[in-house]
C-alpha cells in the first residue's frame, strides 16, 4: 500500500485531498500545526476508506525541525503534497515587513525547506511524486495580492526546476495552480461562481494529474485559458487595470 504525506493538512483542500487519495487505497499522513485537532478527520479516513491514517505535528515556519520531522514519520511516503499557504493581508504587508515576511516564508521558504528534504529522499529511493499547490496568482503580479503572488511565482519556479532535476531519477513533480477555491482562505470574498472550485473538485483534479503524471495543472481547467490571456496582455494595458 502506498502512503501520501499531506503537508498543511488542516485546510478544507487538504482534507479533500486526503479523502481523494485514501479513496484510492493510500495510507495517509496528515501533517499540521496542532495535529490533535485532526482526530476526527483521522477516524473518518480510517472508517470510510479502511486505510491507515495518522496526524503528525508540523510547522512550515519551523525550518530547523523539518529534517527531524521527516525522519520521524511512521512511514516513508510515496507521494508528498505541499498544501500549506498563507494569503495574508496585501495592504498591511506593503508597509509592515513582518506580514510580508510571513507571506514569503509560508508560501515559499517553508515549502523549499521541507521539499528539499523530501526531494533528496525520493531521489535516493529512485521513486516518488511531489505535488505542490501553487496558485494562478503566481502567473502574473497584480496590485491586490502581489506579495502572495510573488511567493507563489517563486514556488512555481522551484517546482519546475525540481521536476527538471528529478525527471531522470524516477521522481515526478506536479505543479497545481488553483484559481478561486471556496475555502477558509477566501471566506467572505465575492468569488465568481462559474470559475470557483469546491475543495473536492481541486482534489479530484490533483488525483487525476497524479494518475496521468501530468506536469502542470490548472484547477478548474478553464483557468489555463484565463491565465493565458492575462499573461499575454500587454504591460501598457495591464498596468492601468484595477486587478
Ligand atoms: N482558496 C483559494 O482560492 C486558493 C487559490 C489558489 C491557491 N490556493 C492555495 O491552496 C492551498 C490551500 O489553501 P486553502 O484555500 O485551503 O486555504 P486555508 O484554508 O487558509 O489553508 C491554508 C492551510 O495552510 C496551513 N498553514 C499556514 N501556515 C502554516 C504553517 N506555518 N505550518 C503549517 N501549516 C500552515 C494552515 O494551517 P492552520 O490551520 O494551522 O492555520 C491551513 O490549514 C494554499 O497553498 C493556497 O495558497 C488557494
């Protein structure tokens, strides 16, 4: 039986991912801050899918703990999904570097810190899949969230490089770029329904990408075309828009 490690496992998207993989027979390691609060998710996964599920303590910002965290996992994972992220407050972050720093560290530095360790282990074993949940926000910086977007852009570039490095070593890397998703992160925001996904839809897209060994996936699919237009809009027009 294969094992999936979900990093940042307390979010709605992470729980949906846990069910998607457990539904296909994966044992699940849920890594999150205050892991005790995942007890109900753990027992739900076990009962519904008849798999092993364990919650373990993990803080993406506690870089120094990552090597020991990974060494102490009850099983070596076959798939690692990096789900944690922090939208933060763009306006605050423009004048308060503490907030900017937290956005950068959560979405980028923390991901690099733990995925470097996972990548080296998978490379040594000659197998495994790393899945990074990045964002369409990383495809082009815009005024409303460019600090979060720039950290996700860095994460997207990191995943691309990792894929290139590990391809010949039997390790696959998938970049997932969700558009709008209805979760705690976007609670209260006026999201346009036709292009807003439910966490379960993102999880289904991620599992399909894993089965097909896709490289870069947008979720929902139409975001690939929306972002194609946004990326190719001339800067002279783009900079005048209120985005
Ligand atoms: N929602 C969207 O529209 C959208 C769009 C594109 C991409 N994404 C990405 O999708 C992923 C999941 O986001 P979501 O929408 O489900 O948002 P969310 O509910 O806010 O989930 C974010 C998760 O990240 C965890 N996290 C933050 N800092 C952490 C840290 N230092 N250590 C460990 N875990 C930490 C949070 O844990 P706590 O519960 O402990 O705070 C939370 O469970 C994120 O990477 C996000 O950037 C979301």
